C-alpha cells in the first residue's frame, strides 16, 4: 500500500515552567533557552532528513507557536502556511496550574498525584474562575462558548476536543498527499498518537513524548499508520 501523506509531530521545546517543574496547561509561558535550542534542533533534523513541509498547525500557546516558527526558520521554510487553533492546546490542569510538581506530590501523596498527572480519565481539581492563572477572559478565547473553556481536563477530555480538529483540518490535507507538521504539546500529541496508533486507555498512560524530537508518520489511504520514526537522539531527550 502506498503512503498518501506524511505527518510530522513535534512537542514544543522546553518551556520556562517545564524548567521550573510546574504544571502549565493553558497558561501561556515562553520557551526556556534550552527550549529555543530544541526547537531549532528539531528544524535542523527535519531539514537533514529532506522533509519539505506543505502545511503546519499549532496551538494558540506561544511555546508551541514559537517552536514551530523556529523549526520552520531553521528549515528555510518559514513561508509555509500555518493555522493556529485552541483544540491543539495542552491539557488544562485545573487547580494544579502553576503549582510545583514535586511539592504537589509531597502534599497530596503518590497515588493521587499519579492519577491527576498520568491517568486517562481522572482530571485534577477544577480551577476557580478567580484563579490567578484563569484564561476565561483571555482575548484569544473571546469567540468561544463559555462551556468550551475547561476548568480542568483529563487526557480523555483532550482526545474529545482534539479529534474534531484532526478530522476537519489536518486529515484532509494528509489525504491530499501533503506533508503536515503539527507543533503542539505533550498531552494534545498523546491524544493524537493514541488515535493514530490505536493505543488502549491503559497503555497510553505510559507514553512519554520528549520535547523537540520530530516524530514522522507515513500514513496510508485511510490514514492508517504504515511507519513511524523519530529523528535525532530520542533516548537522550527522554533522559
């Protein structure tokens, strides 16, 4: 069977809150210096692999936007059409947003911490409307119905909000034979990979996506996965 489209997934480079070990979610934080290097390295790896991008998609959060911009610049392809959408945002971490992960684990215990962070269907406590990191009045979400802006999310929620964008925006480009780059987040990409690879609810909790490592899928005529490879030192990135 002949591949019809190429899908490239890149998790944004290390953010400042990744560096500080804090729950980030929908709050908008910049890349760290290391994250900027990772974004450029991702672009260099794609260029060395001879991959030419036709279309690109990202979230409305600048760590993913800037990763995409830097990667395309490194490839000499910063003219590629880019679409940004909130459905590709990171998982909303609710009331955990902004908290240090190590301190949260110490306060609530290992079992609850792991459920909130890694389980498929257990969301963290919801965020109050007056929370310091609430985005309910952020202008980038002005056009959304209030019920579409979450107060918390589990990975199952991310799958449900991400898939309409996959079917409506990304899949048609792949079916047209284009090479599509998606720069997004750990959990929005885990949601997409779960769908692509048919990973079970139990097994998806073990999937970790390193920052700045391009993941290249060759897809068939029904968007089934024919092959997948990661570029660069993915073991080093995971470490």
